[in-house]
């Protein structure tokens, strides 16, 4: 009996254990919780009047370069200039020993005096012979002789005076003076050396380059050259040089294009090998900080002021050839919006089509936002420091007078001008 009771107790315990083990499986499974909406940063586009600029790399060149050579032969006595300094036109650079030329000048002066005395005597003899021939006192042959003597004496005086002038010039050329104002190079010949002058192979003493103003040469694409020509024609200037299109230049270690100028020359043909046309801008250089041969970045206005919608360039997404923005609507749902891009102003990109003022654009957290998904937007203003700096810089810069109107500028803004053309 006890054995039977024990067996029933064991079976009951197993049944209870099985019931307890199967009891949780009878409850309905709980549904997984949906993740909360992602938090993203949004900004509304900035509305600003802007000017679109084209930028090109170029190089500086001097309008005038003079090779200073000796005009007379002799010994260098002085070289009273500092190498690499700024010299003014007429400033003494070299002095050649003047004594041989002074002696020659004195000799020529004496020759002139002698020739003048002979000419005076011959003139007097000819005057008397005129009266005597009228009175038929002398023979015609004697009259002809005095007349010829007078002509010969006058010619000799002219030759002596010409020789005197040559000697005076030679003495003057012993002082080698700067023909232009500019920066002088090093001395090719130092004091104590003999130099050759004249029309043979004159000795090169130094070189001078003008530095104020300077030229900046650039090569622009054919499309840009046609645009600038169109601007000139709209202002009835005929060509780009006469349109006085403004330009500004900065060096490698500079910012905000501090050097102002204007286009004054466009080459007469397009290079068929590169498809570019050379343009020259003349830049004022009163501080002489600009040096011929330096590479520089030139900026040219490609439009007038026009109204633009600007957003951070980092907010623009790409899907193959399409550019789009992620817009957060009033229901906080993300929508993908194709847009057309304009020019770049600092780190802000202008949007010419596909965006309205007041719309919220995702500028940060785009990796957590998908089209059709709900998000939690955190709105911040668009940073405009780079745009403000550009506007401060261009506020005092001369803007080209031949510029398109606002409608044309807005349409042409779709042409990318943010690249630096090589």
C-alpha cells in the first residue's frame, strides 16, 4: 500500500512540474516596442542679396621691364643704389669715369670755336665780294671762290657743333640713371670693372621692373569669355576692356581679395589647344607687396546683386546625378526634395529651384532620417559668418557696371562658379 501511495505521489509531482513549466507558454507574446523618432537638426534657408563671383588662378607681371645697359665704354666709378630697392626715374645707378669724355668735350668746344671764327671770316669775305662783283672790280671766278669758302666754313661749323653735341651726350651717359620707377635688381657689374657701350654688345648693368600698377594674367574658359563679352555689349562698351569690369586679387597667404583693379585687356584670339582666352587685370600696388612672377587668385563679378535662398552646402545630398534635400514638414515627417543648385558663397549654397523660404531643411543627423519617417526637429539658425565676411569684403570693392539684371543673374546662377579654374 505504501508503495502504491509513493508511486501516486511521484506521478502527481511530475504532473505539477509539467503544468508549471507549460504555464508561461500559454501567455500571449508581447509586441516589440517601436524605436522613438530620431532627433535631427534643421534650419530655414537664409534670404540674402548676393553677388556671384568667378575665380581663376593666374600670375602677376610687370607692365614695364627695362634692361639697363652701358651706353659708353669706361670704368665704373660708383654704383650708389641698393640692390632690390625701389628707385625713381632719373635716380643715379652707375657712374662711369667721366674724365676722358670731359677732355673730348673740351676738345670739341675748341674745334667749334675755331670753326666759328673761320666761318665769320669767310662770311665777311663773301659779303665784300658781293659788293665788288656788283662794281665789276673782281672777276667772277674770285667771287665764286669766296662764295665756296663761305659755304665750306659754314658746313665745317655745323660738323663741329654736331661733334660737340655727341661729346656732350657721351659725357651725360657716363651717369647711368633709372629710365623708369620700379624695383631694381642686383648689380651685374660692380665698381672697378670696365664696361662696353655703343652699338656693339653693350654691357648689361642691371634690370628694373615697374611695380605699381601690376598686371595679373589669367586664362578663362571660352564660355566665361563669352559671358564677359555679353556683359560689355549690354552696357554698350563694345568690348570687355572698355567695360571696366572690376576684379580683385589675393596672394597665397592672403584672404578676402584685398587688391582691387579692373580688366583692361582681352587677347584677340582663343587658344584652340586649351579652349581658353587670356584676360589681363591691372592692379594697383601702392604698398609694393605684390611682386611680378607671383601666382595669384583673381576674382571677377559674374552677376549683379540678386536675391537668393542659401543653405549650408553640407545639407545637399546626391543620388547619382540628382541633388536633393531632406525637408521636414509640419507633421515632422521627412520628405526628399529634388533641387537645383546655384553658386557657392563661403560654405552656403544657393538653391535656384525646389526650395521655398520658411521650409525646414535637415542640416545635421541626415543619416538617421529617412524619407517618410517621423523625426524630432531641433531648429538652429544657419551660420552666416562666411557669407558676412564675403559681403564685408565686397562692400567696398568696385562692382562691374556691365552686369546682368536680377532675373538673368538668377537664371545664370545655376552655372557652377564655385570652382577655381586652372
